[in-house]
C-alpha cells in the first residue's frame, strides 16, 4: 500500500530517548483541517486512523476532509469511511466459528488453485477462552476444580481445534481457559491505550497510534473506559478485519454525556450504569458513538468507566468512550504496564490533543445529555431487559406489577409449594439464582470488595443464604481471587455459598448450569415465576436459565443481599433480610459497608505486583491445557464424526467469479415477530432441548443428553447451529397459535400452504426441498443483544433471503449483509401488523438483480391467499458500497476469498 500524506501529518514524536513516527492532528489542522481540535476525542481517533491509512483508494483526501466537516454536520451527512482497527479480540463462543471459517477458507483457497498460506490474520488476534465453563457444581470448596474438570471433558474437541489454530495461523494467540473474561483480560493486560508497530512505509521509527480494536463480543466496548476505541462486530466482520479488509462504516453522530458531581454513600457503579443505560435507551443512540465528559470524570476510576463502557450494547450505542487523563495513567501503572509505555501514552495524548484535564474545553457534539452523579439511586434492572431499571425501594412493587401485567399471576402471589426431599417450600418471586458474574462488575474492585465486606458483615450477624438459592462467584480474572484472598474475604463469601465456580462468563450467558432437580421440578410442575439476581449485563428472556422467568441485574453486594433475602417480594430498604444469631432482625443498612471501608481494602490489597505476577505466563495455561495435544498442519484434518467442529458449506461449489444475484419471487414467510427480537431469540446460547431439532441431531450422532453441552459451545458445527436458529424456548412466532388464539412459545412455524405446525428448522428444510425462498418479518430493534454471528449464519443456511423489520440493531444488520441476507425496513409507520399480515402470504421483491444502490427505496409485493396484492414501500438497508460488494459475492467471506485468490 502506497501512503499519501495530504495534510503533512506524518511527524516525529520524541519520548525520553526514543523517537516514534506519528500522524499529528495539530499539524493536519495547520495544513487545511480547520477546527479539528474541537472534535470529540473518539472522532479524533477515527481521524488519525484515516490520516495514517490515506492511500488515495480506500482512504482519500476527501474522506479525511469529511471528518473535519463533521463540525458542521455533526455526523448527519451519511458519509462512508474505511476504518482499520489495530487488532481483533475474540472469545471462544464466537472465536471457534471464526477459526472454523478461516480453516474452511484455507481449504477453499486450495480448491480455487490459490495458496492456503494467504489465509492468515494480518493484524494481531487474541482469543480468550472464557465462555465454556458452566456452573454445575456450586456452594462447595470443590466447585472450581469440578467445573474445570467438566469443562475439559465437554470441550476437548473445541480446545484441540483452537490449539491447532494457535500453531497454524500467524498473528494469532490463545489465552487458555481459567484465566478470565476476555474483556477483563483486555482491560488489565492486552490493551496499551497507545499501540506501536514497525512500518517501513512510514520511516525508520516505530509508528505510534491509538490502540483500537473490534471484538467478536458486543461487550468489547468495556475497554472504552481505558480510552481504547473498540466495539463488538459479528464474527463475520471480525474475520474480514483480520484478513486486512477495512471496516466500512458511516461517520457517526457522537452524543456527549456530561457527568457532574459524585455518587452518594451507598450507591455503586452498577447503580450508575443502570441509570445511564436507561437514560441513553430513552434518548435513542443506536448506531451512534457516546462520549462521556464533564467534571464528574475527575474522580471517576477507570474501573467505574469500564463498567459504563461495557454496557454500550445495552444502551444501544456503538461505544461509550472516555478520553485519556490522569486516571488512565494511574490505571496503566497499577496494572503493571511498562514505564516506557506509560510515558508514551501521556506524551502521545498531549501531542495529539487527546489529553483531558479539568480545564479542557468541552468538545463539539451532535447532541448532549447530563446526569448529576448525586442523583443516582440504588437500582436493579428487570425482569427481562437491561434498560428496565427499577430503584431498589420500588423493586418489590415493580415485581408485583410484572406478576400482574407480564406474567398474569398476581392472584397467585403468596402461594407456596412443597419441594420434594427438602425442608423448605417455594413460591412465586423466590430468588433461585444469585450470581456474582460477568465482565461488567467483576472487573470493578469497588463493587467486588463491597460484596465481600457485605458477606463478612452478614456472617458476623449470623445470616445465611436461603437454601433454595443457587449461589455462585465467577470473577472476570484471577486478580479478583488474589485480592479476595489477600483481604481475607473469600472465607466470608464461602460461608454464604459464594464459592469460586470458575473464571469466565457463566450465568450472564446462560451457563448458570441446572438448578437442583427438586427445585426445578417444583418450579415447572407449578408454573412458578422464579427469579435470578445476577451482576451481569444481560437478562433477556430464556437466557439465564430455562426454569427462571424473571431476571434482574444488580450490583454484587445486592446479589449477596438477595441471596440472604431469598425473594423479590420484600423491600430491601425497609424489610429485614433475616433474623440474626441474637434473634434480632437484620436490615440491609446494618451490613452495608461504607465507601471509606471499601476504599481502604482496595488501597491495601490491589498492587501492580499482583497484576505482574498473575499475567506473567498468561498464554501458558494450567496442567489441563498443557495436556491438550494436537497435530500441526497448514490445513485442518476435519473429523466427520465430530459434533463440535465441522467444515461449513459456505464455499461449496464456489467459482472464481460470483454468480448473478436473483430477485426474491413468491417467498414464504418463515416467521412473524414483534419488537426487540434479540440475537438470543434467533440463535440461543443456552441449553439444547432433548426434543428440539438440535437435540435430535445430537442423539442421532450418539451424544448422550448429559453431554449435549449448550448451543454456544457447538458454534463450530453448522449442523447443530442451523437447527438451533429461531429455537429459543421463549421466542414467539405470531403465526403460531393454540386453540384459544394465544401465541405459542418456542421455535415453531406454520408450513404453507399445507397449514402444518412444525419446528422452524423442519419447515425451512421442507421449503428448501420445494425450491421456495423465505423471508422473515419483524418489528422494531430486530437483532438486539450479543453480536452473535450465528443469528445471521443460521438465517442464511435456513434459506432466508431477506428480513423485513421496522428497525435493526447495528451489528445484526451488518451481519445479515455479511451472510448475503438482505435487511429491509418498512417506510414510515408501516409494520406487518398495520398491513394485517397473517403469515400465509407470499412476498416478492424485485430489483435486487439490477443496478442496486445503497439504501435504495424498493417495493415488496405481498400477495394474500385470496389473490389480493399489497405494494409496500421498503428501504434496502445495504448501507455502503462495500456492503453491496459483499452481498453480490454471496457474503463477506466469499468476497475476501475471491480478492485473495485473485
């Protein structure tokens, strides 16, 4: 690539006795980019990226000028740019299928007569195995070792495959299981805030530039708290970024979120993030950058910032960015980054106008909103969406309201049922899972130590967790285990059943493990509305545990408090949690630790030495990982008997030139869905039901039910995943109703014109055999939640040509395009309901075969069985020219493969 330097931005930066090449924004401002010092900090990162990659083709002088022009149009001009992140982060659920695709691309490259060695990551890729540990064993000292043992038993095939990838691909490293959650490892170890690399095209010195990344997990945004610009993309986009393709994106709007004041005593960072999430969801920031500014940042730790950054997918933003300041430097030092790197970060940020102080003028934003931190109240969010915040003092009343409006069981409140072989009974609103889990909170010492101190105080008072509560502690990194041990708090957590169960994403992604059989039976036999309280970031329906209908997000100390209370049907601000050993009632205020006490423990236990020691051999792994053996080789030897890893069919029959696109003619409707259908609904991560198509497939392949594992771990096998598409037990296809006219839950549809009810997978296969194309119709915010590439891959493999919705979540829209499925939106206030559709219609969309343009207005012809036809205006949400190329090639992987083969 020959680089241009239109604005003379390439300069030398001296830091101590070392020199670096960098692309100076100050110099570019002098040479034609007027006013760019007023840009939001996150926009400065994008601008630097374009200056560094200006080649006259993928990045032109006009593209760079468009970013400076942002000051006038504030991101509303819909200008497309090519952005190249410094690196890629993966976790194993999404990483395994990405590596499967790379392995399949090597085979396909060979079949096209090319060199398989060309299929290699061109930027650094770190894959952290963190999504495979399940909470089978809990509440005992052996919970950790037993869960690890089961993890390796279940995932041997996947781990062998990843170890092959580690040796087969360059620029690819694997952080073994049991280290921590990818976002926390990224925050504490992998991220540098300012990245460096050798680049002969830019002169003799290493180039210094902002650390940026994309990740195959939507919570990649956590690292925005460390001033690292990163966000989640589908595995499909991540693979393209790994293979050197720029990410095509529109210059974003940037919403400024001004923070003032300080949190009050007793209010946690979790309470703050739930408040921010609710405010930003209400504001509407889907597809936009959010950047935090104002005096409230002066005393805010990076851990608190990361907690807010982490939840960007929940408030719908692309990222929630914090600029570099003194707090960033403090964190880099505490986490044992080198002094040379720390000096570079400070010098670079100051030279680039990326350094924030209390006196820094506020940047220009598209729009702003404001929060006084002193107004934040203790909160939870639930029973099924992260933005549905309830204050702690209203949680009991709001749950009772949900029992009435949501679950239609208000009349049954107070009903208790006997639990077999137990000395307790169970009722609606009982908390059956209390889990300290997930990257959002377990990277934050203030809430973790707060939970430990609350446990200590509860134990001193003689309180115990209720016997029906499944308790667990799954920290985001080994650092937490170390400071709990140093602080002496683990014993107190153990006494309440919060024993260490593993290091990884557990309850938050559906790896909560089964409830005790007798508890599960009592819930299901009596249709009880059981509750989970977790310190996670996701509480969508059917996600946490199949037995649990109501799920609440809360801070780690509140998770412990609800384990003690055992129910949502009391007011924790007024009612006692239980009776102490002295016979007196104990209230939450009696055991809640003070901020000063929490800080004193943090100061005493968290040192840079701790991070240095724990991350010294992060890629080595424990004895279990060392025992995983693998045959090295350029291409992977696929095992046709494997039920975990299979060669996917995307490249079958692929030719050097793409075949022409055809119009969609007389497609049948596979599903009619309402608003907020999540990627969990489309591609569940949790348990595989015995009688589901995926369950039947596994049994046909001699897999015992006990060894099914869950969908998330089987993402390397398309046969399981396409059978799991639209198979969430809580999804509601509005076409499918019972005798009373109520919509049936689960992955069913009505095959047309036969009128037979069947699993969505079975219907899709029947339609494929009949040569009938398919479409899906949905409401607003289709595809919210995790950046799950299988929600798009499975849709493609089922034969769905298009999804027509009222609106899409950002990542899922681009993933659909990346898999060759066209996303369309209805124009104006039109919806499938307003059109009176029943699901027995056929849909024709012409114009795809012609000269299609990004965001082209088109028409869907919807024909009813009575012969009437509605002509419905729709907009094609293939947004950019690059996306159009991906679509014409049948998907992004085919496009990249053809480019490399050529």
